[in-house]
């Protein structure tokens, strides 16, 4: 099971050789659609040698993300796996039989379909191209200050590592993320993927304009300068939000989901 581009935002050009080797050893290749937003309408997973694929509709096709669902991940496969499909599709002895909720969350699938039809044959690859362009634009505008985990052209996301900053002035990825809140910017994914230390993974997506990207770039740059000038100030962030640094375990276990107007 692989994503391509992978979790650090790089397209693996060896994919045909990888899937060939797996097939030669009698294995099958499963495409995790997590990063399809970089290649939709441009590269077909089947042509990369994958036999089965799921699409994370909330990542690529504009269906709701988070809040505990509902989600949907439609699965597709090549002809060789057709006999194994659920029995409403394959009336064969090999069928895996009944699967609960055959069609998944139907309403979510309809939303994804509406999105695909709205963008159309030209709009779908254009969205991917813009997602990749936006990520590379941001990465290039930040790479003189922030250390990138991989110095290559990225796909729809890039990963920076704040290991040096943490080591030199004790400012962490968490501190930078919290400082972004003071500027009204939702922080990117933090401490993921695990193979990159002090990671911030930035995925601007196709929907951001050049203006908003430039603003985010400016904010990232100001925070870096502020960290260098006064590392301690970063440990205080956020200072302009209704609540400051929350106890993350309590926030996850006992979330306060309604605004009460009171501040604890
Ligand atoms: C997002 C992601 C997941 C989780 O997928 P969900 O559909 O959000 O549960 C798993 N693996 C990778 C590589 C991802 O990027």
C-alpha cells in the first residue's frame, strides 16, 4: 500500500519498477488515494501499476473534513479482482460476500460527484496543477529562512524541519504553529510525518489565491524573524486568541464545543 506522491510530497519516479517487483513476487499493489490531489486527471494510478485504489473524498473532492464524519472512501480495482468484489457486484464463489453499507455514505459520494462534474475534464487536472504550483511557490518563498526536509520540486505539499531552530534557540514546530494563530492563520499539520523531526507540513491547496499565499508567506517570515530576535516571546504564543495554550490532552478528551463567552 503506497501513496504517490508520498507523504513528504514527492512523486516517486521509480513507481513502475516498484509495482513490477511487487507483481513479480506475487503481490498486489494498493494505492492509498491520500495524495491524489496532486495528480488527479493527470496520472492514473492503474497506469502506475496499482491494482486497487481508494479515494479519500474529504482530501481531494471537497467533501466535509473532520468533525467525526461522515466520510467516504470509494474503492476501485482492476479486472483481475472483479470476482472478489462484494456479492451485490460479483455473483461468484470468490466474492467477499456481504459488506455492511454497500454504497457507503451515499450523500458524501454525491457531493464528490457534484464537485467533479462542476470542475469537469479540464478543471480537475487544473486544480491539481494549481495545488502543485501553490505548494512550490510557498516553498520557494520560504526556503531561504526555513529549512526544507527535502530540497526538491514538491508536489501539492512540502515539509519543513525546525530541528535546527529547536536546537539553536529552543523554538519548536509547536511554537511556530501557535504563533501562526496570533496572525489568524490555521497552523499546518505538525509533527508529521514522523520521519522528519520538528516537522511542519504545508499543503496550501489549489483554492488559495496568490494574495493569500503571499500573506501567509509574510507571516511565516515575520514569525521567523521574531523567533530569532526574541525566542522567549514565541513560547508565549498565542497571545491574541480567546484561549491561550490549551492542555492538549484535556482539549482532545473533554472538548468544549460551545462558545460560552466565558474564559477559563
Ligand atoms: C490522510 C492520510 C491518512 C488518513 O486518511 P483518512 O481518510 O483521513 O482517514 C492515512 N494515510 C495517509 C498517508 C494520509 O495522508
